[in-house]
């Protein structure tokens, strides 16, 4: 098989970038608009320049490497991010940025010319770790970032707007980050799950990105003495919540693709000898099929109301966020699957993404596609996050093939 990308160079870049913001236990912490991220951006710019890209930083701080093509043709965007969660892994996001740079670098070295202009983008703040609001850079590029979004604050009360200004960016110009006339968006990312690993496949094609629906449940009963209140006279909010939460798992499990998670719960008054009078919990429901997700939501709501009525409890349900799922473009998927089959000499595996990615923001402006790379034990957002050098090189080769295929259409 002919060598496509330079796998040694790509893996060297991954290790070098991981030293910026590196933690004592092998993790990485890089928050947006921080000095650590600025240092990492400078290194990414060096990689882009070495690859023959023209480098700039846009109005929100996205780092963009551009490759000229036919000015009459729409632009191809390849991107991801280099910010991290606290003490995260070195592959999440960074792998996508560095793989995209390497593909362009290898194409340039081989004298391959692309028809379409290409922009390799390291998007600002995908994770949302600092401000509790993510995908700032991709929202801006897709034209859906708003002034109101810039009012989110970090733990020190600094708004996104202020952080941008402190970084030397004029927040009033953020609409200048919008990219028009996009042919397609491509992203390479670690899977952050175990499907590829369980199928012994290094690379996979993504069918879509699940849209998260977050609901906040509050169930109120009556807080009374645990020793003096008979069992048949109680309005125990925690027992009611437990019944509902247990059923949430069962409802989601009856579907093929929907997942539902209760990851946050608060009990009041939270005393050993007090019957719980109030319980609040959040539910995260996800699917790439919005109709299926909505059916699960309705079944959960119906069951929760039934339990509340039967047990004399007061239930309120608030919607915290409802994000549309994003389906990957069928033509891009075919190109990716073809690239995988050529690389691994076998049938490509297709799978959905349960996690969100920058590509979601381009849903209404361009077709998108994603390439997943195998994650050891499915671990991510953790210093133990690991993807082998061999798998990384294979993913780079698949992106190389896919880009050429789609560019020549």
C-alpha cells in the first residue's frame, strides 16, 4: 500500500501539543482564551505554515489555515478543536486538527493540487469547560453565534465577551468569522466509545450526531420524621423519584438507539432521619433520530406524572435544552466508507455519535461527515484516553482518500 500521510510526523505533533497544558498525571487542561491555549495556538500555527497553509486568526479566535483552490468553487472545511475538559485526554479534538493539517502537508509534499479551496480550522472552545457554553468557534463560523451568547461567564464572573477583549479580539466583529459558500465539512475524532474496539476496527464512518435533550424534574412530597411516620402515610419524594428513574432506563432500553441518563440528583433536606421532601434530577436523552427521542421523552413524562399522581406528589418538568440531531450527508458517508474499505481491506462499520461535535453547528449551511478513530476501552475526557499510532495513521489515510474523492466531484 502506498504511503499517504506521514504517520510519524502526525504522532510527533500530537505528543508535542500534549505538553502544552499537560498535567502531572498525563492529562491535558487547556481552556479557551487562556495563556495555555494561546501557546498551543502558536504551535498549531507553526504546523499549518509548515504544511503550506496561509494562517490567520479570526474575530473569535479560530485558528484557520487556508489552501488556495479555484475561487469559483465553494470551500471545504476540515476542523476540530484543541481546548479540553479539565484534566482531559490528548486526543479529543486535537487529533482532528492535527490530522487535517497532516493530510494537507502530505498532499503538498506529493504535489497533489486540490480543486476546491480548503480551510483547516482549530475551532475556539468546543468543550464549553470554561464558560459552560461550548462550540463558540463553530457557531461563529456557521453564523449562529449571538450577542446574548457572549454573556456567559466563567467561575470568576468573566464573560465570553470580556475574555475575547482580554485576548485582543474585538467582540463586536464576531460576525466577521462567518464562512460563506461551504461545499462540505469534514471532521476526524476519536470515537469516545467501544463500538469500533468491540468490532476490531481502527476507523469508522459516522452516520449522525445525536442531539441532547435535557429535562429537569422536581418532585415534591412531605419531609417528616423517619421514625414516627408510618410507611402507608408517607409522601416520600425520593422513593417516587427512584421509581421514575428506574423506568427511564427501561424506556430507553426498549429502543434501538435512544440513550437516557440521570447523572445529577439533589435530595432535600438530605438527612438520615428525615423522609425526603423534595428531589430534583436531570435527564439527558439522546438519539440521531429526533422522532424516536421525542417518543421516549413523552413516555418518560407520562410515566412520571402517573407516579406523582399515585403517590400524592407534586411534579414539575422543565426543559433545559433541546438540540436537533444532525445526520451526516449520505454522499460524504459513501466516500468515507470507500476510503475505509481501501485502508483496512474490509467492510466499513458505520455508527452514530452520542457526543456533540463542532460539525453540528453547520447543519443548516453545509453537508457534514465525520470519521471516528478507535478509542482504547472507550475512555475519553480522562488522562487514560488512548488511540494507537497505527490507528491514527489509518484515520489520516482515510481522510486523505476521502478529501481527494470529494474534491474531484
